[in-house]
C-alpha cells in the first residue's frame, strides 16, 4: 500500500512520540541532555505483557522519556529475556529511530481496523505502573510503506484516557511511576 494511501486510511492524529532504540540508556540520555533535551525520566513498570508477531514474550526493557516541545522522545534499551523487536532493530539497523508514536483512545479497536486494511502488527503489549496506569501499544508493520514503524499508544489511569503530555509524566513522577535518569552525560 502506498504511504499516502496508508496514512489516509489510518486516520492518525499528530505524532506524539519518537521512539529511539539504544544500547546504553543512561549514556544516551546524558548525551541528549547535553543537547538541551531533558530531563529524562525512567519508567518504573509494575508489570509488562508483550507479544511479538502473536507469540508471548518474557522480555525486559528499560524505557526513559523526555520532551522536546509537545513531542515525547522515548529511549528504549533492551534488557534481556526473549528477543524482541528492539533487539532485532539493534541487530539489523543499529541504534536510532525505531518508531513514530500516535496516541489513540482504543488500541484494540484500531488494531482491528488496521488489520482489515491488510497492515500487520509486529509487536504489541501492555505496561502497568505501580499507581494503576495502563499503557497499551501496538507496533504496526509499516516499515516497507513508510520507512518507519508506526506505534499506536493508549494510556489510561483506570477508565480515564490520559494521553502522554508533560503533566501526565509530572504526576507519574510524584506518584513514583517515573524516576530521574542519572547519567554522566
């Protein structure tokens, strides 16, 4: 499917996140902090369920976020367990841009819609925080058409859709879901 046709069919809102796969999260956060991007905050998940191409994984990742304007930058460092999409990225492409993230209100419904368009899901999952936050995500198989993976992201606190704005991260920090990344940067 041509990228313009795919983009129109997906009805995506504006980009809210740029995902970057790295080998050393603290080192990379420090380098970006020196460029004026930061501060960086590491997610402290309570639990994570992930599946790669429909197969459940036992995998660990380290995630940190910061903002540049309204856009969240996300650093992802694979941390062991079953191989995942981030490990594949490092092996095949090295460090760098992994995905563009778009916030949606219902990932499950949107996944059904994209599958009906013939777009597959590479990896999907749910991340839970100690204070009851739940983020559902799905990485769409869009690299061939657009050159990058598109991620659908749904973040909620209970039934309340909360998105991914700076205030959400600030509240998460106060509640203990995020901690400041310490780096030598």
